C-alpha cells in the first residue's frame, strides 16, 4: 500500500460488527455492504454478531489477508480491532456503533457511521495515532484505574434495564471503592495515593495536541459516590481542569500498585491489572483512515 495514494477499490476489507454495542444491529451488515460496493470495494469479509462472538470474529479476521479492518461497535470493540491492526500493519476504520463513540467522534465528528464511512471512502487518508499499553493490552482513548471503575458494570445493567442486578453491582462497587487506594508513580517523579487514576491519550484530550508525545495523567480523590459518578463522566471526556479534586500532569509512563487486585477500564473495557502494572505511552499505536483534509 502507498500511504499517499490510497485507492478504496484496490483494498481487501474486513468488517467486524458488534450488534451488542448499543448503537447498531444486524441490519447494519446490509448497509455496510452497500456503502463498500458503492466505493468499488468487492473483496469484503464481514463478521456480524453479539458480544460473545467478538473474540472469535477478531481471531478469524487476524488470519485473513486484509488491507483494512472496519470496526462498527463501542469503544471496547474498537480497542480490540486496533490491537489486530497494530499487530499486522493494517489500516483501521473505527466507526461509531456504541453509546459513547469517543474515538470515532474525535476522528470524524458527531456523525452517523454511514456518513463517516462515505466521507472516508470518498477520499481516504492515513493518520497515525498514539496510544498506551498496559498488561499486554493497548488503548487509544483512556485507562481509568481503581475501584471506581466497578461502577461500569452497574451502568451496563441499568442500560439493559436489569435494575436488581444494577443495585447489587452498585452496592458492591460502593463497598469496594474506599477499601483500597491505588498508589501511583508518575515518571518516577510524582507519587501518591488516590481512589482512582486516569491516563488519557492525546487525541481525546481537550488541552493537548493529538501529536503530543505524552499522556495526561490525573490522580482523583473523592468523598462520596455521587461525586465519583460525576468525575467518571468528566474523565471520559477529558475535561480535567473543571474539578478541584484532580491532580493533573503530563507523562509517558505511570506505575500503579495496590494491596489488592487493581480493576481498570481500557477504552470502556474492564480488565484486571493484578496488584501492580506499568502503563506506557506508545507513539505509533495504530494507523487509521480518515477523510483527506481540504
């Protein structure tokens, strides 16, 4: 592939659609094929299914000889697609098919996935994104570390209207939230303890250029659960400086440790970091396709 001359009709394209992500369904498969065919793309392989089929879909996609992998789903689905593309040097097209769609919005604006894909295929241009890596996993948006991330499970239960499960998980999250703080070491210079630590990538930050070679890291102290819920929303959109409880700094490496296993959210996906982990900045994490400027 020639970076300065990308011709859609010459590309072998794979598509993964997560119908459980909250913003798309099985009908999207037909729409996707129509848009790709309209751009002259005839070699297309599509994997369409719910969340429990995604890992198998990505493994099968990794075995295919593709030039581009299109991911239609939530931020967690796109994070996994980015890992596949980074490992094999493929282009990624991350389309908004979830509830927050943070990466897709940062790249394409607040548009539908259909409009985003149309614009990309009309004049595709390659863009290299930085990101982070922790516990052998990559992220492109943010890593949120600490017990408050357990609220994500309660939030998902509420979204699925399982009220009793949401109450149960919310109660467990509240009990865990203040039991153990996370000890952090930022670039071996700043250290301390906090209920949560957030590490955000340049593309999403409102204060950094997306070409800057560093994270924004924020240590978060909270006093009650209502405040924590508000902070998680703040963290998700990168508005660090709006809250007095946030200690902010730039860095390319963060270490965390705790007396208990550390829960974390990587681009919306829950992971367990064990009792210690190192979060490292990756300057060239993945190459995405965006509409050519001008």
